[in-house]
């Protein structure tokens, strides 16, 4: 059993992951096919499925919708996919508007919107609310949000920040609702057909009026009323769902309908969506699926590349490689931690095997994402978290290969889990495969400077995590014997050497890139300063160690200080909102960054306590006295 335990656990977890790859079956409307339809939103081509998932993450912080969140844990709630929710919002908004899709946690914001509190009897969980519940208070909300909009972002209270976030969520919801048809449309296919038949006489009436000639006033009024109704959708800037007839400029439904005045006929894609919307609202499953299949077939000759990209991205969404890797990292970390308490070797080997499995899944997701984007692995804060975790896992596995004491396994699984959690929370801000800013749109430098400096981040964090293990084991347990302490110190020293090299080379490469992009090698930008501080901090640790000014515990405390320095360079400079590098997320991570920095300061204080207060050292002294 000892021999087979790692294999059994790894096979079971691999089978569990393989089960996640199975595409969901459609037992009614073909939501899986609908989710693969391509569109353009926020500057890139993506499938409906990706738009639905990222939108739900922003609205309710999950990729699925629980339409009955008030049910108790032992009752079965009704969970629907993100694509099903989006299809309803676009084509049958009366149903979607009744679903509790908005998460509202701030009590002052709940009071502003006059939302009910928690009352399970009234089917309210006190956190999730529908558009129908929020809409009556929108006038007061708009006035309040306009007032808050005049306040500097750095000066806003928690309530004011929540209000600004809610405004963005409401705007996103409205954008999606207006993508296919006006929200109040009853039979959109019929309205579009009537508009198309009215175009010749309507355009003629407009021209006659402009020329001062006689015209049919009733025809003109009907024609202009429809045009104004459609034009009103454009101000919300909904997704571009209409493929371009020529060129590569995708269109919004409103743009395509207004363009029909010039062409004399309505775009075929607009008519297909209108028919699908009418059939979906009527509940005609067979007709909707047939229209959807026919529409996809019309896209094949000219938009095969977009369809294939959408299909691959939907499969990537179904894989959820980073979430599943995170789950396995947690399991592996628990096994490695248990090994420290009973030194049962199969637990350590099982942990290493599971980390290797999670690493394969992590790597697969990283590569798949690179192929989808056509970019190097690091393009924004989200992808940097993914890559830092990946690099840390590599270093942890290397350490475990040489030392075989569980420390490398805990380091790999711990940092892998933490960075993927960070990535998950960053994904709540929107599309993680966003278009690159022009100044960053250079694959060569993304593949050199950004990747190298990110490896410097990863290795600095690994050294700091090893130092955290040293202090926690030394202060709170009796497991840090002399040999383990010395091996941890050697690990930290070796990783700091690695971190110094990569952070230095990455910073120099960044200066070269800046010289080509902005015409100067160095500009004392906050991000540049942060990168330089990491280099100087790691170099300082090495010089203190070489000069004998710090020993084992001094090295450990300095490495934990590296966590603070690196977290500031990685996240902190973005929160300043200034400089040429502030491209990432800003407000949401501030609280967590401060908590992290505070925790590291507490650990440094623990590391500076007299050895007589450390359980492990007390244990060693007691053993020495006995001898």
C-alpha cells in the first residue's frame, strides 16, 4: 500500500480532472452552440461563452448563476450556466431581469437601493438581487453616483467605492441587454422584417422632405420612429455581434440596422439573431436550434478562423485549468504538511506526485492561453499571477528533488495555491485576455523583459515563503531541528541568488524596451523604482550574508522583507494611479495588500524574538541538557 498510495491518489485526481473536460449536454436549447458564436467586445473577438462568464464574474463573482440563492445548504438550488443566463438576458430579458444576478454586500448601498434584507421566507439571502428589485431606485442611485464621481478615487469611502462598482455592473448589464434587440421588443423578427420592407418608401420620404417635396407623413413617422429606437441602443455601446460584410470592422445591431438605409436590406446576421430572439422568447426549442445551426453554417466560409478560435476558447473555459490546479495544490499541500508531523514517507511522495499533476494542468492552461492570445505568458496582472505561481512551483519541485524533506512540496503547493487565488480575484475585474495597449504590444519584449522580471518576482517570493516556513515551524512547533534549519537557510540563500540575477536582468531589459518605446532608458517611474528596489534588496541580502553581518535568522527575516518589497512592486505601484506602468487593477487589491504586508511584519517580529521563546529551540536546548 505504501508503494501504491501516490499512484492511486494521482490517478484518482487525474480522473476527477478528466471528468471536468466533458462538454455539457444540451437537453433543450443548444446553449453550447450559442456559446460558441463569435463577437467583439472590449477590443477582441471572443465567444458568447467567454462574455457570459466574465460578465457573471463581474456581477456576482461566480461563473454560474444560482437563481435561488436563498435555499438552505441541504436544499438543491437551481444552477444555470453563464451562457444560458446571457441568452435570456439578450433575447428574453423579462425572465433574466427577475434573476438575482447582482451581488450587493455593502449595507449602505443596500439601503440606498431600498433592497430587502435577509429573509428566507421572502426568498431573500441578503446578498443577491435582481434588476427588477434595483430598477425602482435607479433615479436616486444615478444622482448619488454622479456626486461620488466628482470625488477623487483615492478619497472615496468603502460605500462610495461600492457605489462606483455597482454603477459599472449596471452599465455592463444594460450593454448586454441591448446587444440583440431593444429590451422591450415583443416580436423582434417581425419588427425587423417590417422595417426592411419600409426602407425604400421611408428613405424616399426622408429625401422628399429634405428637398421640400410632398411625402407620406405616416410612412416617414414610422420609419423615423424605428430608426430613433434603434439608434438609442448605441449610446450603451453593446457588444458587436454582427460580423463585417466586408473588411474587419464588426458592427453593433443598431449600426447594422441604420446601415440598412444605405444598402436597402437588413444584414443577414441581424435577421438571424432577430429570428432566434423571437423563437427563444416563444420557447420554440426546435426552431431556435435549427436557426442557430443554419446561422453558424453561414459563417463558415468567411469566418472559419473566428469560429475555430471561439470553439477553442470555449473548451479552455470548460477546462478551468487554473481553478482545478488550485484544488489539487491544496490537497497536495495538506499531505506535505501532514508528512512533517509523522514523517510518513508515502505522504511526501503522494504530495510530490499531486503537485506534478497540478503543475502539468497549470502548464497546459498557461500554454493554451498563450496560443489563444498569440502572446507570451505575461501580458497583465492576471497572467503575471499565473506565471509567478508556475515559476514558484518549478523552484519548489527542484528543491524537493534535492532535499526530500517536504519543504519544497509545501512551498510549491502553497505559492501555487496563493497565486492562483490572487489570479481568480483579479479575474473579477473583467476580461483576462484583454487587448494590449499599443506601447505594450511588442511580443519580443513581452517574451524577454516581462517574463524574466516576473521570474525574479517568483523566485523572491519563493525565498520569502521558505523563510515563513522557517519561522512558523521554529516558533510554533518542535519540528525545526538544526539540520532542517540549516537546509532552509541554504535554500533561501540559493533562491535569493537566483532572484537577484533574474530581477537585475529583467530590469535592464525593461530599460532597453523603455528606450525604444518612450525614448528614455530610465524615468524614475513608480514601477521602475519598484523593480530597482527588488534588485537592491536582494543584492543587500547577499552582501549582508557575505559580510557576516547577518546569520541564519537574519537571512530569514530579510527574505520575508523581500515579500513586502516584491508585493509593492507587483501590486502597490498600480494603486498609485500614476506613471506609465499603471495598466493593471488598482482599488480592489489595496485591503489585501495591506493585510499581506501586515502579516509579513508580524512574521519578522516573530523572527526577531529571543530563541528561548521558540518551541524548536527550547526543544533543542532541553535535549542538549539531557545529554
